[in-house]
C-alpha cells in the first residue's frame, strides 16, 4: 500500500474502532460491536477513497446563424422599414451583406468580384446595385431590392444559398 492510501484509511479506521468501543461499552456483544465498527469504517472510507472527478466544464455553444429563419427575416424587415430614406437604409444595412453573399456564390464558380464574368452572371442591374454604382434606387423599397438580389443569387448555377454562405 502506498503512503497516500494509508493516510486516507487512517481516519476511517479510527472512527470505526472508536465506534466499536462505544457500542461495546453500551453492552453489545464484542462480535457485534466489531461488525458495527467495520460497517462504520467502510461507510467513512468509501467516500474518501472514491476520487471525485473535477466538474465537467462544457464549452460555450457556438452562435448559430441560420439561413433566414422567420425571426431573422422579421428583424431585417423591421430594420429596413425604420427610416423613410430607402437609399440610405439599403446602402448601409442590406447592400454590404448581400454583396458578401454574392461574392461567396461567385467564388464557388471560381469568379472574383472584379472579373467581368461576375457582371454577366449576376446581370448588370444586380451587379451595379451591389457595387454601389447604381443611382436609381429612389422609390423602390429596400425589401424589393433585397428580394431582387436574392432571387438572382438563387438563379445562379448551383442552386439556392447554402448554410455556409448564409451564415457569417
């Protein structure tokens, strides 16, 4: 036996022996007093011998960003309709995110944003809209502009947006 086990068992042995002596003094037969002492010794020793593992620390769950659950769509719609200036809302909130999606989709086809093929794949209207060079946004709602871009991205070869493209 190693020294640490002897140190751990010292206290249970003393408690068991002490309880056996006390029970014997109360008039119990010595054999029964020893049995009760052994049971008390075991009851004290088992928790001390059982090594308690350290508490499990779970990592924080990763933030999940879906591809546009109803809550995300509602939040986007509310933020786009909070102001009266359609051009500013689309330019500041929707256009940068839509351009990221378009660049990711074009990258799947091996086309960079600056490549003339990107303009052909997205159509000139959508490309100019995402590039920020198109000025005829007045009178069109940001939701309609967003829908125009997303529809065009879905029409590209390769199907609708994937979860990887849709999450940041």
